[in-house]
C-alpha cells in the first residue's frame, strides 16, 4: 500500500454515512475494507480498498448512479472542493487550489486543467495512473461537476458546464439522470467549463472563510507530506536491512532513532503495519535485483529475505502475477507492460 494512493479517513467516514443512508448493509463493506469497526480507524485508507468496495457494490447489483449520487454527496460536505469553491471568488481562483488537495476529497485522483482545442472553454480532467479505475474517475468527475454546478447556480451551470464521458457511462440512464447537465461522448472523463462560467464572480464569496479553509488544508497537506517522507525513508531503510539480513522492527526503529512503539504508531497513522511494509520493501528490492541478469534467481530470493526459493516464487506471483523468471524475461521486451 502506497500513501501516494490514499484516501483521507474523513472521506471514508462520509462514504460510510452515504452508503448507510442508501440502505446498504455496511457490515460486509468493513470486511472488504479490511478494517475492524470496533477499533480506531487509521488516519489514511488505501484508495485501492475503496476501489474494492465500488467493485463489490457493483457485483451486488448497484448501478453507476450510486457513484454519481455519492459524488453529489461529497460535493456538499466540508471537504476542499466544496468549501473552497463555496467561499472563493470564482472557479478560476478556487479550482486550481482545490486540486492541490484532491486526495482529501477523492483519493488517488489528480486533476489537469487545460484549454480545449478551439480555445472556447476550459477543460478539467480527472486522471489516474491506472486506466482501469473507471469507478474513481466517475466519482471524481461527479463530485467536481456537482460542486461547480452548486456554485454557479442551476441556470449558469446548464449553459456553462458540459460533461464528457466514455460511451459506457454516457449511455447509462442513471448517470445521465444523476448529472442532469449537457453531456457528450468522449474517450475520456472531463468537465468543460465555458470561459464565462470559469471567470464568473461568485456572489456568495467569503474571503475570510476562504483563507481560513485554505490554511486548514495547507496544514493537513503538510502532515501528509511528512507521512510520505517517513514512508519513503522506511522503504529505503528496510531494503538496506534486507540486504544486511537484519529486518526486525527493532533494527528499523534503531535506524530511525525512535522506539519500536513510536515506529508502530507512525505506521498505524499511515494505514499500514510493519509486516505490510516489509512485504512491499521485499517486492521493490526484488524488482530492482531482477534487472541484473547475472544474479541467479535463488540469490535474489535469499537477498530479499526468503530462505526457500519456493516461498519467494509464491510471493512474487502474488505481487506481480508473474514468476520471477517470466518477469526477468519480459524485461528484455520493451513493449511489455510490467507490474510495478
């Protein structure tokens, strides 16, 4: 689990409240999330776990309209995209700032702002490094669209906003009904905003509340950056410890100059634990070592902490869906998309 693909626990709590309001049984969702509802929640939740929930709900017969409704719900909460747009002077001022804190609203989604080819409007695109995460893209676009529409007002939103969706989503009646704005087929998820709507003065702007919200989100952003720095340091230390065959929690804590209890507390704040971090460090080190064809596979197995090659092969198959030998073979084929 990488914190760069995280969802703020506040977003998870909002989503749980939303699902509950829709009459959805929350108990199996906790199991999909791999969380114990009787225990305190971690500060951050891996975005992949929420993806698993969306897929689970889809398998249970819930349509895409549920994601659009969830986006509407998130847009109304006290999250960055809702608060900053509500208090900002215009979309032009507030939206770029909102996107700095996208992970506090929709998890592992980035937003890109660009002019369309004709220069008649601004195009905002949610994007992710994994093209298969259609559920996150639809949820992110729905959240953004509803937040912008509420700030602009119904009349201006209808003339100033247009939603672009792939055919599968565009042809879904629940999606069209939930968004209820002009739409067009496209091979991407995007929101087109006319220049008039982009620059329109927000009659309800509140400069002081905008500055206060921005300061609050900046503080949260700094905390998140600190967590990321710790996580990257831990990964580096663990890989070195693996090569030295010293991978106990005591070894890692000593390298950081902190106690084991402090290490466990910081890992919990990251939404992970020592064993998960060790597993990820083993994977990263194995992928790096396999690039050197002169290193035998059994030696790679030993260097990443496995005494038995069979245990390493099983773990590597779990990590990548490939055997170490197949992965090494694929390295010589540039067109092959390798797991990371």
